[in-house]
């Protein structure tokens, strides 16, 4: 069985050698045929230089370097489109997800005869309470809004086989929410529970801004349910307004109740429903923006250089 290890990297000079050493050691100890595929996502530190040195010393290492930073999801997509393994592991370069569990995940894959083994975090070490709470809220919110069931507390760390890889590579959308699409393609999927380690060196590349962007992307790019919710709220607002009209009409003409003059209540109602309208327009804007991104039909990423790929070697010769 040919094994591919896909590792997206962005400004990981402090940890990239340790990442290679640990992944390579696991591969040497447990796999006969393997490739380690690093995707340099437009790093502006020494990550690319270090990866080139690793690729020169170890021909089992393949390197793809983007022309600029296209994002983590694009880097994973590039790895899946360029890997050759019968199964592929997806793991981040920060070593919070331990490569030493690869053999255990492969055993589940072989024993259960499944197509995907996805990592489920039992514990997140040394993460702030804010990060833990927001992560739990994010997974549960996306799962609630999604049209399909998504496993909770699950990132991109997983094993997938060639059947899933081939079907995933046929998806034509440019801005992918990969952990959602992996569930969308279906097939047999099994969980693997593990403890997520703390980042030992460097700092996380998922800032609060990027986390919010991923959350918005997962919600507005992967599910249409917010549109349905907005329609429900709009229907509720219209129904409520009609009910108020009927109440005022009957109060005035049948119960002889005079309306109490006042601008505060009127202003509150106007502001409330104005806010609801703006909120719904914002939701529509997110979906229209996604449509705009897709109809431009730009490539998901641009590759600047590839190392240790057979087709590139033939071109050079």
C-alpha cells in the first residue's frame, strides 16, 4: 500500500525540521512505500529554504510551493490533487496532531474496511478557555446549520483512501470547506479519538480573524440554511406586523381604546425591524459574494515550484 502524508505549511521555520523528523521516523518504522508531501503556502520566512534542503536530502519528500499565501484549505487541496498514495494522511505542520498515531489510524481503516478515519479531539492541551469555548460553539453551530451531520470537534486531521481522494478532486468549487466536504462525499467514515498536544514552538497561524473567516466560510459556503432562517424571520416579522394592525384596529373601533401617543415605542420597532432587514441583507451579501468568487473561475491556487515530482524532472531533462 502506498502512503501519502500531506502537510500544509505557512511560516513554520521553527518547527518544520522537527515535523519532518517525526513524520519520517513514523513512515520508516511502519510503511514500506510512502511519500511526504509538503505544501509551502506562500511562507515569507525560511520555511521554503528548509523544505528544499529536506527534499534534496530525502527523495521521498515532495515539495509544492505556492506563488503566494492562498490559505490552509487551498494547500490541502493541492496536496490531494498531487498525491499518489492509495491512502493519504492530512496533518498540520505544527505537530499538535501527533503523527505517531498514523499506524493506529491505518489499523482502523483496514479493520473496519472504511474509507475515512477522522481524528476527534478528546482534549485540547494548553489552549485558552476562550479558544475552547469558541471552537465548541463553532462546530455545533455549523453542524446545526448544515444539511448533513458533521462530526463534532474534528479538524482536517484524518486518513482518506483513494476513492475519497478521486471524488474530492472532482469537486469544482474554488473556496472549499474541506472538513465539511469530506462528510458530504459520503462513504464509510470512522472516528479516531486522540489527545491534541499544545504547540511547542512558534505561534498559531489561525488568528481570531482567520478563525472567524473559517467559521463564516463554513456557514455561508457549505449550507443554505441561513437563507431559510432569514425567510422564517421575515415571515415572523410580517405576521407580527399584521397582528399589530388587527389589534390596533379592533382596539380603536370596537373597544374604544385610544392609542397612547409616544415616539419611543415607534422608534424601537423601526430600529428593530431595520436591524433585522440589514442582517438579512448581510446574509444575502455573503452568498452573493460566494457566487461572485465562483463565476470569476480563478484557479484555487497557483504553484510556483514543484520539487521531486517525476513530471517536473522530465521537463528539466
